[in-house]
């Protein structure tokens, strides 16, 4: 730009008006979101995730519009005898009959439940269990990490020891042992049982999932607490709780968001895995349980298996890619 | 015994009863060095600050200079109670603040604020300037919530920033502007004492002058007292009427600006000042004589016995290893901790501290001699002082055994005190 251009620019501005009025400060979070919007992978994967979330969220609505039912508790649902042939495989739709819009993914053998309905409700279960576990473990991990990082001496050492203890405990063994114990306490009441299963699953995921984040946050706090703005807050007499949550926590948004976005798909996968092993949910439709059922009839009926497997894969992949993009957006220094 | 009434400056008329804003006596901070392993025993102590005494009068500045690691920043952090002192007393307006709990300390937080060295790490990058400057106002509830923003704008204007920039983030400002934000935050509570921990050393030289001038203006306007911690002697000379020099956790010399910069009596101060480039010298041409100190600063974990500077001092004698030199007042506003304190090139050949310590030339205690009862760790300046010039003459007979100096004895006195009449 030449001097003449600059002069012209200056003339165009109304006199007396402050030039920098339009320049508004952007918070680091806003900058990260703008970066995220420009990332194609992030946009596509978040669209996929959003679609799956909507599918899970509106599962009852979609099912009633389609006229499909996840089980036969509804009086309007087709009786197994109506839709199944003598060899327990469905009498309409795959695998032996052509595609029908009535049941796009076919029917389950033996029970005659609609596969699409089971899938939608399965997504709903998976996402809600994973979301609940993620939120809980994030809250626990962040609080414990903040306290451990900020407290010096015995408290820090105690918390670090507990973190190490939980990390060294085998997850699968713990889950296998813990779930039946929790469930057995409620086994007398069937209604309470399905609730107990959800609580048991979420707590197993949380109990073995908070340590990684707590460690991460502790490390971050250890380095942040030596920064002078924390000391400035102390000199001003800011109470410790306020320092932790008002001064330190905003600086931990990036690691928390990144860790959370990568924990969510891990929990989805873990939920499906635990349900497959039979220590997850039995009362409500879940993806892992469907996979478990479908393995037996894979030779005759591959679609029955592939539908939930592909759904879990797409969900986990989309969440993981989104998590990667979020990490890049919030912390551009680690970009490859 | 002599009375040096003619040496007393006639201008001194400050009422000695006036209470200093901050009085630090014998302040110590030892950091424990822990062994590794399951049982972490304390195996050593880093003597970061070891018996420091000084006063900061209201509305003025005391400069604290010294090289890296001499404990000047630790002293600042002790006064703001970021660290807890190991021992010693700190009196703010006559109230002891050294042993207060965080809750008890809260009212004093308003009065003592701090400006930090690094403007890039002293502002929370996730908060807007309005939040940063408004935080002290909100925490201490000095103004109602609705007026916080107005007050923030006023403060930004005071430090020379555009008051409309309150909703910007620190990353949008330059280093000098950030330091101004830090100053605005420190001023928000209208403190009486500001501890400035190297406030300009992270800034560009041209910006340094702006910030120092801003601090000078603020001091004139609001009457804030400063404890100005720096390693830049020129900045301290510009800003502080009184300067203390620290070496390895101790104050070695403390004096008013003119005395310290023109007639330094401690060899370390002389060495420091000789390292400052001199523009006049460059104009005259030729090389100035510089004092080059040998070796490194000893470890504060295991400081040298006696005088801590003796390992690098070109005048060190036996007594320096045996006896720690007290911070002896040798002028109306001049204290120095050296056995051989004197102007460069005219140092006494015999220790000036013998009478005070009650020891002989070699540093061994003399039987029957009583060390001066007066507490030499008293902060501030007394009305009477030891006169070096008289001592030089008086101690000469003791020094006759030394071949270098055999000045005839004029008068042998056991007590050589200058007196302000």
C-alpha cells in the first residue's frame, strides 16, 4: 500500500470517530472454534456425529413414524409368529427374501424385533451411557487433578498414589467383577435391575476412566501454578477456590475439551464391548448386545451383524476424528 | 574519644519518631533441600535470604539491587507473603505481618501490592483486561459491582491505556502495554506499598523509560511507596532515593543514592558500579579501570564463613573468614557490611569493625572486650555512627606490624563514634 492509499484511507474515515471501534477482542476459545469451522474433517465428522445423535435422540419418533418396534411390548407390534418362518429366520426381508421398506435392516431371527428400531435405540443407549460416563469422569478427573496440582505436600502425594493405584488395576477384570456385585444387590426387583445395570455400567466406566484426565490436569496445573498471574491473584488475596476455578480452569479448557472428545468414543466402544461380554445392559437395546446375538447367525444372516458393527465403527471414528480436529484447533502448536 | 560534629550534614532534620511504612528486621528465608526416596529428610537449606533489615518510609522508594540469585526477589515475595519467612519480623505500619494466616493477611493485601517482572506471564491469557484489572476490585468489594467497569476504565486511563480496550485480551497488547495493565491491576486497590519485582527488566529499553516515568508519576500522584527490586543500576539510580545492595542473601551496603553511587564503601558495590558502562568515559576516551571479580557466586546452600563476599574479594584477610562483618553505620544515611569499608583505592588497612565485634586483627575475640551492645540488625539509620576516617587513623598503631602501612599514631581510642548534635 502506498502513502497515497493510506492518505485516502484516512480521508474516508469520519473525523473524531475512534478507528479501532470495530476491532473486537476474540477469546482463545472463539479463535479455536473459528479454526474448527475451517477444518473440513471436523465439519464432516461433526455432521456425522450430529446425525447419529439426532437419530438416537429421536429414536421413538422415527420408530413410530416408520411403524417399527424395538420389541414386542407394544400391542401394535407384530407377533413373532407373524413375521418369522419355521426356521426362526424372518419371513419377510433379508436374508432370504427381497428388501422391504417396512423393515429396511430386516428383522432379528428368533425374536422378530425390527433391526433398525433396535439400532436406533442402541445408539440412544450407547450415546447416553457414554455421555453420562464422560461428563462424570471429566468432572471427577478435573476436580481431583486441580486439587492435586495446586496442593503441595502430602495431599498431592496421596492423590497421586490413588491415581497410580487405580491405573494399575486391570479394567476388564474390575468390570467383570464389579458389575455382577452391583447388579446382585438389585436382582430381586426387576424394574430396579435395569436401572441398576445402567448405574453399574456408568460407574464401572467412570471408576476406571477418571485417572488419565486427573493426571493430565495435575501436570498442567503444576506448570500453570508457577506462572506469575497465579501469584498475582494470591497477592491480591483471591481465595484459593476462586484461583482454581476462575484463574486456572479457563487455561485448562484445551486439554479438557481434547481429553473429553477422545474419551467419548472410547466409552462408546467400551460400552459395546462390555455389553457384548454380557456384563453391560440386558433390559434395554444396545449395540453390543445385538452384535453378540448376531455372531451366532453370521453365516446365514451377515447384515444382522454388519449393521451394528458399522454403526459403532462410524460413531467411534467420527468422534475420534472430531476429537483430533478439536485438539488441533485448541492447541495449534501440536499440529503435525 | 572524638566528637565529629563538623562532619554532620546540617540539612538532616527528619524527625526520627516518624514511623516507617515497612520495617523489616532480620528477615530470613531458608528453602529446605529434601533428599529423594520414601522418607524425604531435609538434607540442607538454601539460605536465600539470611538476615535482612531495612525500612521503607511512606511515599518513597527503596531500591534493592544485586545479581541473579542473591535473594532480592525472594525478599519481595516474603513481603507480599507469597512465601512464608523462616524467621524475622516484617512490620507494616507497626503491625507485624510476618506470621499472619492468609485470612488475617487479607486486609493488608489491599495495602501491599506487587508488580511482576514478566508481563507475558503475569496476566491471565484467558481473561479480558477488564476482568484482570477488575478482579481485585471484585474480591475486596471496594466498589459496587455496577461501578467496577467505570473504575477499570479510570485505572486504564491512569496508566496511559485506551479505556475502551477493557474487553481485549492480553495477547493483543505489546510488552509495555501489558506491564501497564499489570500496574493498573496493582493500583486498583490503592495500595500504600508496591513491591516492584524487576518491573522493567523484561521490556525494551525505550519502553523501560516510559514505564519508569509512569511509576514516577504514579508515585507523585498517589504517594505510593516502592520497594524497587532490580538489577539495572541506572534504573534504580533514576527511581530510588535510597538503595540497598544485596549479595548472597545479605544486604552488604545500604545508603542514599548520592553516597552509594559516588562513594561506595563496599568492595562488591564498587565492583558492581565499575561494571556499568560510562558514556562520559567513552567521550573522554581511554579505558576506565574496571574491577573484575574472579569466580562465581558461592552456593547459598553452604555460604562461606565470615564475610560471604570474601571468596571473591581482592582485599580479603584472615578476619574476613572468621568474623562476619556487621552492617555498620558509617554515615548519616550509609551502612556497610565490610571489615575494610572505604572508598575505592582508599580502603583502610586495618579492620574498622574491631571495636564493635570486640576482636583483634586476626578475628579472635579479645578477652575482656565486650562487643558493642547495640543491635546491629536494627533497620533504618541511627543518629550516631562510626566514623571511618577517624578509625583509619586510630587503628594505625595496631597495623604497624604490617609492612605496607606504618602511619604514626595520632590518637588511640577505644570508642570512635561520630555523633549527630
